[in-house]
C-alpha cells in the first residue's frame, strides 16, 4: 500500500504538471495573444484550436480531461491487478496455516484417525487447486494488457529519457514533467513486477510448508499410502511456481523489472549515439 500511495502521488503530480505548466508558459513567456499557444499534450486537431479564445479554452479543457481519463484508467487497471495478486498471496498464506495444522493432534494427546486426516488433506488439496485455477484465470484475463503495458512502458522510458538529454530551449517545466513521468512509469513497472514476484514466492513456499508440517510424527501417515501419495503430489505441484505472464513472453518478477530497465537503457544508448553522430556529421 505504501508503494501504491507513492505511485498515486506521482501520477497526481504528473496530471497537475501537464495541465498547469502550459498556462504558466502562456502567462509568463508567450502571452495570451500568441498564435501558437501550447496544450497539455501534443495533439493534432481537425480544426485550428487557436482561432479564438473560446476555441482554445474548450480544446484545452478537452485535452486536459482526456489526459486525466487515460492516466486514471491505466492506474485503475494496475491497481485492480495488484489487489487481485495480493488477494491470491493472502489465500496462499491461509493455505499455509491450514497445512501447518494438518496433522495437529486434538488437545495435543489424541492421535488423529486416518479418516480425519484424509478429510483435512482433501480440504487442503481443494483449496490449493482453487487458488491455482484463480491465478490462471487472472493471467488469462490480464495477458494482453500486460504485454502492451510492459512494451509501451519500456519504449516510453527510453524515448522520454532521450528527449530530456537532447532537448534544446525547453521550458523548465517540461524537464520537471519528463522527470515525474519517468518516475511514475518506473514505479508502475515496479508495482506490477513486485506483485508478480510475491506471487511466485508464496506459491513455491507451499512445498516447504508441506514438507515441514510434521507429517513424520503422525503414525497414520507412515501407514497410509493414500496420504503419502497426496502429500508427495502436492509437494511436486508446488515446486512449479504460480506466475503471471505478459502473454507468455515475460514473467512478472523483479528479474523482469531489471530486464526491462536494461532494454530501455540499451535503446536509449543506441538513440543517443545515433543522434550525436548525426550532429557531428552536420557540423
């Protein structure tokens, strides 16, 4: 929740900067009578928005509203995914608590019968399967969205960084906007990848919890092949991590986060070298 709060603050600052900075530029630099007044976002219109004051104000209000809708919609999608993953991790924690009590004796003295242990084991298996099915449905739903999100974010981080380095005669507010934008994009990627990494850790932890649930102290387990086979099968299944992928191309994890940053930096370095080589040739 702390990360989500920071991300919310960054996005709010980003929206305010994009909506307010053009007005500051108009009133302190260009003047209201300028023929090329700026807008919050660079857009192409089928008419001349600078034709008169009313046209400019209405267009400015529309572009500001459109930007707010886009930013809040994208943030809402990331937030919903984050809460669903957090819910899944919480279900894994509850499952781990039930596994710890799987072979707990009644009043620490009475040995559990095989039927009671089978019933407990059956409920644990059903709970585990339900969590895995829910995670798979979650992945199927968010697959294309995550692929587009990760691809666009890596490209935009590279392009905005390139624009900061190569920008000339830019208004200081533009630099501030770009820096806040990069911070927001990085925090968005981190939230997604950190949640995916937490899901992987919680799912693989199930195998360790199963192995350490004191099954060896139960006399019924050593006698029942049914319980042994189910325990072994659950441990085997839990060793395969439950993960959220971006259309099977990339897994949401902290390793993916570093890979995306590495890719963006590589693209940025390539663009920068090409840009300065062209400048040297022109001189």
